[in-house]
C-alpha cells in the first residue's frame, strides 16, 4: 500500500490533466488507474478483470479499446538503439529466469490469484522511476507465462506516463521499431449486470462495442477513458520481439 500511495502522489500531475475522468483513481503502476484503491468493489473488479485479460495477450492490435503509436519512417541510429535495448532486456531476463529472484528483488505479482495466461511481476519503484526517465535495466514488469510447476519468464514491460507525447516515447524506444500502446475507452456495465460484459457480441467490457462516453451514458454504463498509461512489451528471445502481431514486425 505504501508503494501504491507513493506512485499516486508522484503522478498527481497526470490526474490534473484529466481530473474530471480520474479524480477518484489511484495507481499501482505507471499510468494504471484503480478506483478508490479498492479491490473489492464491483467497479474496481470490473476494471481489474479487463486489465488482466488485456495484459495477458502477447500481441497487440489497434481497435476501439487500444490506442497505439504509428510506426515511423526509420531514422539513422534506430536499429542500433533497438538492438541495444533488446540486449539490455535480455540481460534483465537472464537475472530473473527463476521467478523467486524477482520476488526477492521487490517485484510483486499483479493479481496472483486471478487466472491469467501471463502474469506481470511488477516493481513499483521501477514504475515510479519510469515516470521521470527511461532505464532499460529497470522494466516496470517482468512477464511470466504460467506453467504447471511455476512461472516461465517470457519478456519485460516498459511503461511511460499517460501524458508522455510521441517524441518522449520515441526517445525511449524508436517508434520506427516498436509501438507503444494504451488501453482506452471502456464502458463497464451497471451494478448487477456485470455478466453482460462477457457475453458474445457484448456492449460492455474489454471487447464491448461501446467506446464513447455518450453511448456508455445512454446504455447506463460507467465510462473509463483510460485504464493505463503508455506501455510496451519486449520479448527478446522470441521471433516477434516487439509483440505487435502478424505482419507488424
């Protein structure tokens, strides 16, 4: 709780930019909003469930609930910067192949009791640091796939504040190489109708057809414009290093 409170205070300037939408929210990692810091209320559970499902995916695709930076024309030095970053991420992974080492170094499992395809082991101090500067050796999260007997390290996740512009993101990781993404424009169902978010062709929830505040209000839902800040997944030992999906290398 202390680390969560620290990050909330540090990123207060992000809330000031859109206080009407997130004045009630707290933070558990850079840019991630948690209503009232409550894991038990239905509103918080809806957002956490959506976050868990989205964050478990290896591949990212543009859609009404996914905002991604556009791939830029390659610039001199981009390939070299990206190659160095991948090597730095690989060195981090070498250190944390055993997930116990990550836990011992201060990484916490995000929603450990919620079934997920991939778990984020998050270091909140590194998330705090990412709000001010980019340190490749300090990813906000380590990405572990669940196995029968534990966890297998698959990649790392870097974050940046929601208020960061594309020039700042490009300064961290070349936008000709990788696409940063945000999770946006969610309409969560009203209390008592949570199951509707999981129906086929749902209006509400992480894959819901509603993606505007007006439509959400008309449907009686609760609109959340942004669940997270900017993030990017890196998988140094896989063919799709930047996890952007088929045809997007």
